[in-house]
């Protein structure tokens, strides 16, 4: 559950590590829906038969599917300023896909706030280092530096 703080406390959050998100299972249905939404039907994602012939032995999630879930996963334990009007995905400074997420695996996000800058009065740019853990795996699915713009009243 997101926690509300005073907007004046935002700059002091640099270096804060948040609790990991809850686990989210990556199903074949979710992968297929993402393939349909993006027109990316590569066999490694959508064909159990063809994927079984690869070193992965089963379908894997699109890297961009894992990345797209960051908004959902990261929101669970976010620290949000009071009088928040909106949160805008501002982009990413870095994104690397390190390990495939096989169908049926569960993932969760880990976040550390790196920097908070007031761009304009009431507009806070939050830079967060994020990794997506794959349950039972050593390597994370991805690491990213995410940018979020928080606009307060």
C-alpha cells in the first residue's frame, strides 16, 4: 500500500530502499495478451511447442512485458507526497534485460530511490533504481533506472 508523506520530505528520500512488491505470476494468458497488444508474436513467447525446443524449454515473457509491469509493481509500496495531483512516467535512464522470465514464474520489484529533484515548484522528478526478481533465480529479469514526475497541488 502506498504511503503518503509531506512533499517537503521528498528530497530526503534519496538512498531509501522500499519494501519489495508482492509476487506476480507471469501466465501464458498475460504473455499472449501482451503479444496481441504489441503485435510481437515471436514463437519464443507464444508457442509452447517451438519454445520447448530452445534452451529455455518453455515460453518466456517479452522483456517489455516485464518492464511494463513496473508501474503496477512499483506503485504498491510507493512513497507519495500529500496533495498529489498526478504521477507521470517520465522515462528511463537505463534498462537492461538480464534473464528471461519463463511462463509460470513469479516476479517482484525492488526499488531504491536514488535522487529527488524539484524541477519546478510542485513538480518533483524521482529517480529510482529498480530490479525485477524472478522467484528462485539468481539473476534479475531486468534492472532499470526509472524516472517519475510527481505533481503536487
